[in-house]
């Protein structure tokens, strides 16, 4: 009898404890999801009443070169940012993994840009990238090379954003790699050495396969993070020059809050989100077939 | 020899990742003419750039706004998240599995899909240009619930049963008995939430237009791109320094916690 009592009380408190989440879910997740489906078929500037326009938002999207450009820009960003980030993070992690004094100090410094606001980082890099007075160009010219048009040339601007984003986030991935490296059993290296493997061979055949889970985690995390690229181009270049740094997120933001095209922006948001999910699913498939096959 | 080379590269890393901050902080105290100089030392220092920032934008108010918003969000996320996490880990009720799946599903939804309808919700509720729009939509996160649930699963059931027999309510058990045992997870959730809230700029840009309600990163963004900094590099750097310094100071004291929490969840700050 006593036991049942405890359980039924548990039942009631259980509901009470999760109630806030259920309410939160209904208001801030379910309702926006449903409402975005409604918005998809409407033209709306928030001020005047909504106007039903059928699938015209989709027709418009299919003929919107800027949206496709922003998608391509985001893809270029990811293709530059992720390999660069993995290479830099792995390099520093390997150095730190040796018996190094003051490892904690180095790690702490490399991690600093991670905790600081993206706005600060972008303001800083805006100065570093300045064509005439920037620190980077003054270093480059001092060794006799020509100035680089970091953020004024459409061909160079997105790589510059990718470098900035790598500088900002690489600290996390150095730490993740360091954890991964320290989890590799020392015996594997000893066995490889006994078999006469050179250092580079044991790196390729022991370190890299053992780090595979870490690399997968980094690719997935930075893909999802990279798709929300917004504040860096917003502050650094405003999406220019010639829309070369216009990320998909920035384009959606402009459509919604600069032009007040709520229906169209919601449509873009949905299509972009489906695109993200598709990329993540494909990544997962590739990873699974890679690790099992 | 090899070791020396490693140290050289590591020290170059320190310059690459650390020096720009030093340059920024030093630059905000330098006279305008000397900022471009790579050397952080200067012949004279001045508060002038900071005075410029404080007279042009309500940055002090923005600091208090950010502090209030981030502290409120963090408190709500920790309290509510631990309640839900506790229910999922330690209470028995019908539909528990469904709620857990619902939370996992929510975490998979890209925020790009709900951003605009959420803004419209704020407009309909009349919450734009209020603190509510900055706090309420962030008061719960799937990640925090999952982290709490995971941690609470390892709390021995016997402890909870014993407290129940002594007549303790579940609220009492959670906040008096389990919370003191849960410092690691509370610290992790608190740091992740606080940093995400403090550094968020997209959402404030969307829901707040009133300058006196702007958060600090938002106000600095407006200051930088809105042309108010004009061409004065000093005031730009001073604004960025004011935004960065509280976080850098907190980081200096608690860097181990920052690194552990942010790396353990792999979340960007």
C-alpha cells in the first residue's frame, strides 16, 4: 500500500516537473513550426494582413539567383573552414600532446577566442585585414610581397572569413583532439614500433584511425555551426564585396528584417533547414559506410 | 632540438591567438595616431576612446541589460532544466519516453526554421522591445535537460528512496539533496548557457530596436556597422574591449571550467 502511494505521488510530480517543458515546447517550438508552414504560402510584411499566394514563394525561390549564390557561398565557406580547422587543430594538438611544459597555459591561450564574442573577433580581424593599414598587410609588405586585398576582393573575401572563423573556433577542436590523442593506448605505438613502422607510418595507421571518432565529431559539429554563419560577414563585410560573403543565414535575415518579406524569408528558412538536414544525413551515411566498410 | 622547434611553434601560436587581444586592449588606451603601431606600449595613454564610446552610445546600460538577461536565462535554464532532467531520470510517469524523444527531436531542428515564426510570435505577444523577448524564448534548452538527465541517472536510487521515507517532497530532494551533489553538471550547464546568452547577437538584433534595451554585443555591433564610430579606430577598439573584458576576466579565473564545459559538449561559444 505504502509502495503504491510513493509511485502515484511520483506520477503526479513527474507531470508537474515536465509541465514547463511541455508548455515551452508548444509555444516556442510546435507553434513556430506550424506557423512557418502557414507562412510559406503567404505574402506578409507583418503590418498589413497576410495575403495567400499559393506556391509563389517557391516559384520565386527557384528563380532567385541570390539565394543559390548564398547557398554556394556557405558551401565554399564550409569546404575551406572545416579542413583548415582540422589541420590547424590537429597540428597544435600533436605538439601539445608531447611532453610539454606549461601545456595548460598554451591550451588556455588558444582557447581564448572561443569564449569571446564573435563581434569582438570580427572587429579585430577587420583591422587586421585592412588593406592599407592592416597588420597582416604590413607584415606581408615588410618581406617584400604585394598587399593582399583580404576583404575587398570578391575572390579573397570568403577565404578571409573562413580564416577568421577558424581562428575563433579552433581552440575547441584542439582540446577535443588532445582528449582523443590521450585516449590512444600507448601499447599501439609500441607494437607499431616493434613491427618496424616509421613515425609517419604509425601516425597514418595508428593515430589517424584512432582519431576517427574525433574527426567525425568535428566535421558534424562544424558543419552545423558553419551553416549558421551570420555575424562574421554581417559585421566584417555586410555580405560584400559583390555578395561574395553573403551567407544563407545573412540572406534570410536581410529578406525578413531588411525587406520585411516574412513569407518568403520563412520559405527560405524551411528550404535551408531541409538542406542542412540533408547534408548532415549524407555525412552520417558516408561516415557509417566508411567505418563499417 | 625537436623539442625546441615544438616550443617555437607553440609560442608562435600564443602570439597568433593572444596578441590580437593585447593589441586591441592597448589600442583602446592609445592616442589615435599610435594605434596602428604593432607595439602595445605607447608614449602616452588616454581614456579618450572610452569617453567617446560612453558619450555616443548607452554602453553602461547595455552592460547591465546583458548581465540581467544572461543571469535570468541561466537561472531559468538551470532550475527548469534540472527539474525536467530529474523527472526523466528518477520519476516514473506515463509518457516519459515520449517526452525524452520529443526533446531529442527538438534538438535536431535547425533554428533557421523557427527563427522567423518565433519573431512573429514576439510581435503578436507584444514582447518586442522588452526583456521578455530576450529571456523567455531561451528559458529552456534540450541540451541542458539531457545533460542533467544523464548526470542524475548516476545518482543512487537508494538515496532518493531514503529521503522519500523520511517524508521529503521531490522538490526538496532535488534542490536540497541532489543539487549539492551535482556541482559539475550545474557548472557546465551554467557556463554554456551564460556564454551562449551573453554572446548571442542575432536574436537581440531581431527583437530589440530600442537602444536602451539593447544587449552589449548588439549595441557594439550597431556602433561598429552603423557608422557611429566614424573613422575613429580608438573608439571601435574601446567598444570591443568593453564587450570582451568581462568575459576575458571571468575566463582568466575559471578557465579550466570554461574549457571543460565547452569542449565536453562541443558547442560553439
